[in-house]
């Protein structure tokens, strides 16, 4: 899964080479190789990350109205949360692109993370394994950061991502031509793909965080 997800996050970066003459050949090779790696893993995480990166690239024509899109999506999620019988993050449980995804586990992981807020918010916890079946397997980077360092660590982690998007947005507005703006947009697309990947994968693994000694 990790190899496929990494390949998927690289897709927008290969588009950076597309407009640079001889580099087009390398761009095509990179896109094809990353696509093969992504689909060869046969995991929903890598496939969703791949789709997120491509979607972000395709949103280029409406780049000047992205704030409207962000707030509209936020409003939809809030509305669904209020209307659904289960919390909105259980929409993740409905995503199964391969027929063998652990999507329900990932939704339940977030649910238990929220329900056990008092257990981890201060300095994290080593007792996540006791929250339920397979809860030691924190297949979510945001949950993993919270379990490792508490609420402050999670906030800082989210702020770093938010500030990265903000800096890219500011740089895009200051771009002097379309080529510069396109380059910055593709960096943002790669970052967005990583944000999606973090919902179902972790890059920091320490058994002690999850009670595995």
C-alpha cells in the first residue's frame, strides 16, 4: 500500500515536466510507472490518493473560485453530519474500491478517537489498543499524531498543512505568468493528494504508541 500511495502522490509532480520540451518523455514514463504502481497495489488508499491528485490537477480551470468550493464542501459535510444517523466520517466506511478494503475499520478508528478524546488530548496515549477490536492499528496519520502527542501535536500538524496551502495560494497569486502559476498549482495538487493519503495511512510507526510491547 505504501508504495502505491507514494506513487499516486507523485502523479501531479510528473505533470511539472510536461511543458518542458524533452522532459515530456520523462513525464510520460513517470505517469505510466506511477499509475502501474498505484493500480498494482490494489488498495483503496492508493486509488483514492491517485484520484485526488488527478482531480486537483483538473480543477485548474476554476482555480479562482476555490474558496467557494472549499466553503461549499464544508457546508455539505456539516449538513450530512446533522442529517445522518451516524457521524459524517462513517462515509469512509462506504468506500471500497477493491472489494477487500478495511474502510469500516478506518471509520470506526476515527469514531473511537473522538469518543476517547479525554484519554489522549493532553499528551497522547499508549492505550488505544483497548478502545476496541484492532484499534491498535491506527491506519490514519491524523489519529496517529494525536495518539502520539496529544491535541497540541495534532493542531500543529494540521496547521502545518493549512499554512502550506496558504503559502502556495499566496505564491500562485503573485505568479507573473501562467507557467509559474501552473507549477505552483501542481505542487498544491501533490499536497492535496498527500492530505487524502493521510486519512488512511501513517508514516510514523512506533509500537509503543498503540500498546504493542
